[in-house]
C-alpha cells in the first residue's frame, strides 16, 4: 500500500473509545478483526510505521480527532434529556412514525372540482366588474371635464387658421368633423384643434379666436351623453362660461373666459314656437308661379291657392 492509499484509508480512522465512557457503544467495523475494513486499516498502520512523513501526518490526524472528541464531551447535556431518552427507550411505540392518511381518488377529484368551480365563479365575477361598459357619468361631468381640459391641459394637436385643414385632421383620427357651426362661431378665426376622449370615444376640440372675447373652445362628440340639453343652455365651470346644445345627434360644448351675454352671440339661433301649433309654410316667391303653371297644366284653376306644405310644431 503506497502512502496515498494509506492516507485515504486512515481518513475514517477514529481513536478507540475510553473504557466505560459510552454504556452503549456503536459498532465500529474498523475494529472488527474479521472485517475487510480492519484488514485495510492494519495495512495502512503498517505503512505509517515504515514512512516517517506518513507517520507525521497520521499523528496530526490522530490529535485532531482526539480534540474533536474532547470538545464534544465538554458540551453540557440538558438534565431532562436523559429522562426523555429513558422514556423513549421504555416505550418503543412512541418512536413509530405517524400514520400517513391517503385519501381515496374520488375524494381528491371532488375537492379539485370544487376548487375549479370556485375559481370559475371568481373569474366570472371579475370579468363582470371589469369588462362591462362603464355607466354614463352624465352631461355635467362631460361638460366640466371638457372645460377643465381647456384650462389645465390645454394643447392643440394641430395649429392652423384654415378650418377645413382642422376638419381633415379630425376626420383622419375618426373624430367628429362633419358638423355645422353657428354663423357667429363660423365667422371667428380658427386657431387649431385637438382630440380628447370621453367614454372611449373621440371628442373633437376646435379653438377659435374672436374680437373682444379671446379664445373660444368648442367640443363636439357623437357619443350619447345622458342629460345633454337639446336647446342652448348656459353654465359656469371654474373660470369659463359654457354653452351646451345638441344638434344632428351631436353634443356641443362651447367654453370661453367671457360673460354669458357675450357667449350668447355665438350660439345657434333659437326659433320660438308654441307647442301644439299647426301652421302653413310660406312658399318662396319664385316657387309660386311654378306651382300655378303646374296646376293649369293639369286642369286646375289658376287662382286657386297653392298649399306647399304643413308645419307641425312639437
């Protein structure tokens, strides 16, 4: 056996226990004269006697193992430990492992189905809460938000004095663009425009400038806004006076830092009517001769009054 083999063999060598130090000594195969380990250790110890360097290494190894043993013996043993060990030795049944409960397959499947049903119900509830369309907050919220947007985060996506260029920009971004402006508002000077959002739908913003008024902000949406007035109605939002109306299925909000009397000049003309009144339309002057000639051609009297239409005011 060469020195390297002897070192590997002697790494698991331990000094013999002191007589009477352990009442229950563990069986050490290296000390059994009939075991293979004992024969290998005997050959390794013989190499130690013949090799001074190997003998020096083995002496250091032996002192290390002795020091470890003495250090372990110096650790105090809790006084109750011996009593617990005595109890365990006296009742071997207490050392038996706890029984493992194995549930039948059908019980585990039932539990999995119940868990899956609970998760499906939870997912459905979350989808109902987060995927349902939001409720319409109402016209007042829409008007205030548009007016405050002009005050706090005013910005124009496009600056141009040409109203048609602004309309093309809105049309390109699928925002309302085909609407008719009131005459006074149409006479104002365009400055630019932008696109806002309401309930996921685009809102067109057109900025115009008028003498003695300054900047006018017009917001137009094709979304249905609950509570939007059909006829022009004035309001106040922060520093801006607002005027709102509905025309051609579109909601308009006009805002400016001016007085209500001045803002009224830019609103659509109101046509006062009385509910429930029926009247006759006044035909244009150039249409009357045409209608009389048509009546004569079909054998009707030339002086018979011509009824052009009937107006029903609701």
